[in-house]
């Protein structure tokens, strides 16, 4: 990953905007931002972010590569789409934020221990195993992500909900044995591997 | 009567605001026959509803009076109020236009004495004050109205109020039997000076114009500042009639926004800078104006005006498009939320009153126009394909009064050229 990171940086030298345009979903729209600040003011999580979208876009244009890719901001986006709805230039801000998060993750620069990132990783690893989300193992993985003791505490706190779901036949305890998968599990695995290969080639990540 | 003066040598000017009046007068003073059709009961348009002009800060009554004097003295201009264009057919030099004339219910005998207004009880929202107050349903549109003739609102025709107005009139001017008329005229060229309207501020949902009383438009603010306005020139806010001293101006309210108006309306920056000086005029050093902006666009020679306002200690500037406005339920103050681009600080600032510098939307937006007319992506009129019809003033582009007059003069010259071409073609034939 470090080599990929160095390669990516060398390719664009100081032009981080070009790097974003080439590698980030809807990155070509970053240059359209006119710095009005409506996205920053409209974000319900705004006060809890390190950098608002408006600031992130300006930082991209100013070539602040490390600060942008290491920022926790794009991981805080809840996809409420308030910013997209209000942006006077119709920038797909939510998509760009997710694109930046994905790119930072692939480069290994995304912040460690950031909860949204951890959950996203757990979810991804869970769903690619069988082609279906195993809700039981996913929930357990979430409960125990911060250690065994905390996991037990979390599980105890949620046991009422779990039992309720079981009663309503929304949760099958036997899923812990691996669970049901989609019809063509190996097909899914091949598709994901191929998609990854294409993406890596396009973004020079390998 | 009207049909007899119209030939294809005649120019039709649609809209009797500052641009339409100018276009009509320039052509008439060149000896052309002009019909000036106006939708409302009076000439003057939105210009007559301003308190002051920028940059000289004089009152519009001045400029309008000069133009009205020119119209009164010029037999070549035929003014038709309460008249709308229903259809245009034909081509350059030879158009047939259909005009619809709404009944005024008051004829030429009217001396504007006001007896009918006194006799009537019913009231309607006052169009001259954007509905901020009421007038009697028999009314003179405003002090500068031309023609100086009362109007009877159709809502009281056939009611005892209508009869009372008729009975009160000593000069037999009230005619409740008037009907809508349609006339067809031949004209050689048409100048569309249909003007603009403020963008519907209620559509800018986060600003709460429809739910927060102390959020008003820049045009309503003009009326508040005007001595002839609903508050007699005092800056009283709508919710409680308290004097507003700490006033916010929000720029680009609807303009430069893909969700609303795509274009820059061009006048609003100057309008807000001008209005900060109304605050100074009303409150002196105690007044406080805050302008929230993306960029200040005080175009070309207006930069001086901006520089002077910038020096005014009662005026401050925040580089930020306000994200949303909330209401402080206790005191009725709007609270502005956003992030200042200069430093990226988050703010939540309370003001007594918020003025939205609303954008200019062409008045013809949503109106069926002749197929030959070409509009731009914001519905401003570029002209007709065959070159016999022209846009003028703020119907053609978002323009201030001064530039609207220039644009109208240019359109008038083009219309005269069309008439001359037609005349010479006929002479040689």
C-alpha cells in the first residue's frame, strides 16, 4: 500500500486536484465549487467535523493532500443529502465525500480507529463472504470490535432487541454457523476480484 | 378608435415601465407612431415602487416625472393601460397584434378627486406596496400614477360598494358596465419591455420567507423605507411593529443558483448596498447593517459606491451564503446559520430583520409568447428570428434603471430601422 501511495503521489506531483479528478468519484466537480458555504452550514453534523465540505474542496485545490486524505470529515457523512439539495452549483457533494473516503482508504491514509470506517470494513468483509449480509455475525462483530469485555456489555444491552427479533423470526440463531449464502457464491467472488482488478489498474493502486 | 391610427408604420411597445416608456418616447420623438401597452392601471412599473435609485440616491419620482411630461406632450404616443397582448401574428414590418383591455370601471371623466374611494368600504391588498397594507377597492394606484385616474377593483362590481362608488362620483366617471375589450392592430415592429418580477422568495425553503414574519424581500424593504409606504418610511418589522435596527441583507437569494435562477441578477448587490444607507438614514449611528454575500458584484463604475459603503462603520460584510434561517420564538428574531468562508467559522447570528436580495425573474416566465421570439436559458428575450421584435430593459437582461434606459433606447432605434425598411420597400413597390 505504501508503494501505491508513493506512486500515486509521484504521478501527480503537487497537483492534488488532478489526482482527485482522476481517482475520486465525481472528483471533476470539485473545481466547480464557488466557496459560498451553504454545504458547510447545512450539514447536520457540521460542528463535529474537522473540515466542512467547502473547506475540503478548497484544501484539495490548495494541494493539501495529506490533510485532506487523513481528515475524518468524509467518514462523518451520514448521506442525508442536505448539501446536494441546497448546493447552488449542484455539486454532488455527498458522492464526492464518499469517493474521497474510499480513495483515502485504498491508499491507507484514512484515520485509524474511525468508527464509521471500522463499521464499513466489517460490513464489507461480512457481505463478500457469502454474497449476503449475515446479520447475526455482523452484529456480533460490531459488539466485539472494541474488545471482549465491551462486547459482552454490548451484547447484554442489546439482548432484548435480539430476542424480540428471534421471536418475530427476523433473526435465526443458527446463522452463527456461517449462514445461508447466495446461489453462486464463487461467481460473486470472481466478480468482486475482477472489479477490484479493474479499479486498481485504473487508479494505479495495484 | 384605436384601430384607425395603427398601420404597419406603427411600433408597439409592450410594458410601460421605465424601459417601455423610454422606448416609446425615443421612437415617438423621432416622429414614429407608438402604442404603449401596459398591463396594470398605471405607467411607471417597478421603478415607481422604489424609494431611491443608486448610485445618486435620488428619488424615482424625478426621473418618472420627466418621462411622464414627455408622454403628455407627445401626440405620437398612445398609452393603453390595463392592456395585455393576447396574440401576435405576421412577420417583420407587418404584424397583427391582438390586445385585450380589462375594464377599469372608471372613464376619462375622472378628476382623481377621491370621492369614490371614500364611499367604498371594501379593501384590497395594496399593489403599490406589494400587499404590505390595504387600499380601498376604488383607488388611485399611487401618487405618480399615469393616467391620474381611479380604478375600481372588479371584486366590488355588482355589490353595494360598487353602487356607492358610482353614487359618490360627481363627474359621472364610474361606469360599472364596462366589459373586457379585444382590439386587433397592425404594427410594423414590437418592442417587448415586459420587465421583471421578484423571484418567489418562498421557494427558497431554508430561508423561511413563508414562515418567519421578519424575513422580507428587498422590494418590500423599499416600501418600508418610503414615506409613501405602509409604515410611513419607518423601518418597522412585520411581526411586532418594532423598529428594526440590526438588519441583515442576504445576497443571491434565488440568483446564481441552479435550483432557482441560474443567472446573476446584477442589481441586487447594489440594491443592498443602497439599502444599508436607508438604515443609516433611519437609525443614524445606531443602525447596523450586515451584508452576507458570495461575491460583491458592484459592476464597473459602481465600485466607488461599494468602497464608500465599505468604509461606513455601521455596515459590515460576511463572506458567506447563509445556509438557513431559524426563528427565535421568544423575540421573533431570525437567526442566521452558516459558515464564514473567510476563516471557516461557524456562526448563528440574530438580527431584528432579514432582507432577502431577491433575484430578477423575467415577467414573461411561464407566459406563452409568439413562436418567433427567442429566449435565453433564463427566459430573457433576445429578439425575434425575423428581426422585427426586440427585447428591451430588464425583459432582455437583468438590468438596473440606468442600463434599462440604455437598452430601451437601443431597442427603439432597431424598431425605427424596421419601420424605415418597411416604408422604403413600400415606396419602391
